C-alpha cells in the first residue's frame, strides 16, 4: 500500500441531489471547504507524492449513522476530498486505474477511508 488517509464524512450540501434551484452557491462553498479540510488532513498526516504513474484506490464509506445511502451518491459527495488526495499524492485522478467502493461500519461522525495502492498490471 502506498498511502492511507481517513477523510471526514462529506457535508450533506456536497450531494448532487442538494444542488436544486438556487442552492449551487451553498454547494460550491461546502465543496470548497471540504476540499480544504481534506487537503489539511493530507498535510497533517504527511501524505506525500507516490512514485507511480497509475494507482488503484479503495474507498470505504463509514457513515455517521445506520441510515441507508447509495455508494454512487457517497462517491459524488466526496469528490472534492478525493481531488485533495490526488493533489497530495501527485497522481491525477484520471490516472486512477481502478476505484473500488465499499461500505464500512457506521462510526461516530462518519469517515471516508482511502487506500492508495500500486496499479495492478
């Protein structure tokens, strides 16, 4: 494994479903704040550039409650956080060869656990 980072659960306002009429400003603000928070976490955890052209990524969603959620919306909600990780490891997300999504156990405040691995041939 090249890197592992635990990101905060994304704010509800980053959901694609929350961008109805007149709500785009709030969504943009929440997305920007989430990306900055995730970038700061990467810095604090000393996530460094990886020596890889392409990577495989495992994303585990540990929600803050037992409420149901769909994985595609969870991925969309945390896009800005994953962009921050891509910047920290210096591998553009267009070079993320495989992204695997999985459900984790609920945890206090929620979390998004990102594992970065060398891409398989």
